[in-house]
């Protein structure tokens, strides 16, 4: 009884809240409220959600919407009506998802040609539970929250000069379960990770060159702690300094040149204490990590319809470190580790523009990598090569086409036959092939359009002998019939096929064997919206997904929303039904019904 009284109280609070915004809507040409030389406007949507959930763990992974009072949306903006007067031209504040697992907000204050200040905040609660409580498990579980905030200030002292200073922060807190081979259950871990970035940059011209310079400082801390029979405590701290210089210029009317240089230096320490109550082990590590990236791009205009593009990249990565361990009842041990990589990458392409509606590119890309390492522990059962001396040559065709033969028809295609080591993302011997085709067709039926996409990716690792093919086929349609102008219909269909092949060591018959982990998925989604009569509207939308193969599941979600838009306040009622059926792990299934009532006011 107490819970129902509390919910009734929240309903009354929702309704009372909107009395603060009881100003009638202004005419369309004069929206908002004028005050102190500013025109103000915005919106707010506040409501309450009721839930009935059966099967909570997997529900938290997939949906994680809970009952309670929610601020679904809040925005307010102000525009200066006095032109150049004052220190602010525009101010805007947006927030959404307050009370749900993924709230976010954004604040912007700016004055034209003077400054621009932007502050953002995002939060995400992540839950994952694959704990089966058996020996030799590789399953994990997480119940954590990640947060990210940014602050950027741009100043424009001159029309062609821009100065930027900024700060970015992200952190991860919560709990996790970490499997251990020597203990039958996952060990509980307290997560505590922090990342901070500070930067300053400038864009300005010098003697015919457009320059961009940036200096960043990154700091990462890891103080994760694992409790239980295998206690572990980490204390990691890494500082990284990143310097960036980019330049662009033109030589005459035919040559266009770009160049850039990036240098990143990291230094840090990692201290590990295991089972300190009996002094089993402690370890310390120190390392230095340097990355150099040099990029150059040159374009030459042969004719108005033919352009040559030549791009070159050199990047090198050097790492050295030293670790010291103090095991129980054994002599202290120390070791040095070194890792060196350098790569040359060249791409040559011809761009052909025979018509205004057709652009084609074709060329060839090649990369040479040389990797040297010391003191690497190689597991022979992984099937990999020792990285002491590895040389890799990757090469392949690259091409793209963008064609709009008619106003109602557009084609885009892209192919990369050798997508190789990228200094900005990863260090590995993997190669990746990509093919993409995208078509948009506005049919002869007015306001009916189709979009189709075919995406193919192949990842291949020559050392570990695995190959993964992913194919996605996506079709979407949007229709607004002329004879029913207030009706909107949209639908999409996706088919995904994953072919996963790996060489895995099998103790019986003590040899490598090829295993296939193939799966596929069908995804349907769609919706229909209709403005019934004078502000009364309805929308029905839903989705259905079915996976086959290694992970057989079914997931469905459907919502039905009603609203009545008027000049005072808009009530919105949403009914939602969602469920998941896992045929492999039956206990992971869930079934839920949700009812949300909210009030929205635009002012």
C-alpha cells in the first residue's frame, strides 16, 4: 500500500511541476518568451514508468529500463535579439534520460566570431552476467557505471585564427567477476579506473600555409582490487604526451599538398600485489612507449575531370620496459622487454569525374611492416609465430564510386582490398578487407523511398590462422502518403551472416584442428505514426530479432504511444512489451511489460 501511495504522490508532483510553465504557446513566428534582450524557449518532459519484469539479469543487460520518476527531456535556449551587443549571442542547455541508465547533458554558450564554450556529460550503466560457477570457466560479469565529461573553449582572436583549450574526463566504477583457473568461482573485483586529458590547440595561416598544432596530456590510473582467496591489488599510472602538427597548402593551380606529424610519448608504472596477507607475490613494472607518425598527401590536377592522389605514411612504435617480481620462497626475478615496429604505407589513386553526378576513384595500396621483439612468452597451443622477427607485406586494390544518375536514384560503392596496421587503432598482424554498396531510391510514388546497404568485412590473421567474414544486408523504407498527409510509415530489414573459422589446438589427438563458429541473424523493425485529430496522435513501432547458429535467441520489443498536443501541456502514454528467449541458456530469458506516463511542455 505504501508503494502505491508513493506513486500517486509522484503523479501529483508531475502535474504540479508543469504549473511553472503555464504560459500559453506564442505564435509560430514569435516562439518563446522575450526577456532582458533575449528570446527564450525550450521544452520539458517529465513522467513516471511502471515495470513488471520476469527474468531480471538478462533484462538489465538488454533493456535496463526501471520504474520510477524520470526526466525524459529538458531543454532551454536563449538568443540575443540585440545583435552585437552583450557578451553572449546564444545559450543552450539540453538534458535527457535523467533517472535512466544513460543520462546525458550538453551546455553551450557562445558569441559569434568571439568564443564558443561547450560542456558535455554522458553516463552509462552496464550490466553483464555470464557466470556459470564451474571449473575452467572463461565467463565474466560486470555491474559498472562509466562516465564521460568534456569541456572545450574556442576563442577567435581573428577571423582566420582559432584557439582551443579543453579537458576530458572518463572513469569506470563498479564490480566485476574475474575467472581464475585455480579457483572454481570468479573472483570479485572492485573497478576503479580514471582517465584525464588536457589539451590546447590552434588553427592559423602562415605564408600560404594553413596550420594546425595541438599539444595534449593524458593520464590514466588503474586501482582495481580483487578480493577473495586470490587477492590482487593494482596501482597503475600512465602519462602520455601527444604533439600534433598538420599543414595544408597549394602550389599553383594544380598541386595540393597535405602533411602531418604526430609524436606520442608514454611512461608509466604498474605495481601488483597478490595475497599480501601471506606475502605470496609482489611485482613492479616500468615502461616507455614512443610513437612517431609522418603523413604526406599530394594531389595533382591533370584535367578538370582527372586528379591523381598519392598518399604516404610512415609510423614507428618503440617500447621498452623492465619488470621485477618477488615471489614467495624464491629468488627475486627481473626481465627486460622490447618491442619495435616500423611500417611504410603508400596509396595511389586516380579520381575521375566525367560528369557532375559521377565520381570514381581507383588505385592500389601497399604496406610493409617489420616487427622485432624480445622476451615474449609464446603459447605454442595458440598456433602463433614468435614475434622476434616478423615481416609482413599487405597490398590490395582500393576503389570507390559515387553516382547519382537521376534525382531519385543514388549509388555509392567502396572496396578496400588491404586494410592494414593502423597506428591510431591497433598493433596486430591482422588484415581487413571491406566492401560496401549503398543505394537510395525515391520511387515514382510520392514520398516513398528505399535505402539498401550491403556491407562485407573479412578479418584475417596469418599468424593465428583465423578468418572472420561478416556480411550485412540492410533494407529500409519510409512512406508518407499524399492522400493521408498526417501518416508516416517506416520499416527496415537486416540479415547478418558471420562465418568464423579458427585453428584451435586439440589435446586429442594432440594437433591443431579447424573449428567453425558460424551464426546468422534476422532483424525486422518498423513503425507507423498518425496524427488522428487536432493534436491527438498515435505511434506503433516494434522490432524482432532472431539469431541462429552458435547463439540461438529471439528478441522482440513493441511500443504503443498516444499523445494529445495542445497549447498548455501534452500528455503522453506509452505501453511497451519486450521479451527475450534464449534457447541455449533458458535461465537467461526475460519477459517484461512497461507503462510510461509523461507530460511535455514546450515554451
